[in-house]
C-alpha cells in the first residue's frame, strides 16, 4: 500500500474534521449529549493510534 505524504494527510484530516464539525453543528440534539458525541472520534482515533504504535513496537 502506498503511503500518503504528510501534506496530503493533513489535508485529508482537515477536510474530515470540517465535515464532522458541519454535521454536528447542524444536528438539533441535547447539548450535553452533543459534548459527549463530539469526543467519540477522538477517542477512537487515540485507541487506533496506540494499538498501531504498540503493534509496531512489538515487531522490533
């Protein structure tokens, strides 16, 4: 699989973040629930990052 350059990854993540912000700003839900749901992708991203980092350190 081809690796993406740093600038293209930054662009991809910024577009993804803007789309996520736009989706949540247009939802009409409870503000307390919205605060918890906003953090879900951040938590998933951290779990994936740490699992990927752990897998790479176990290979060495």
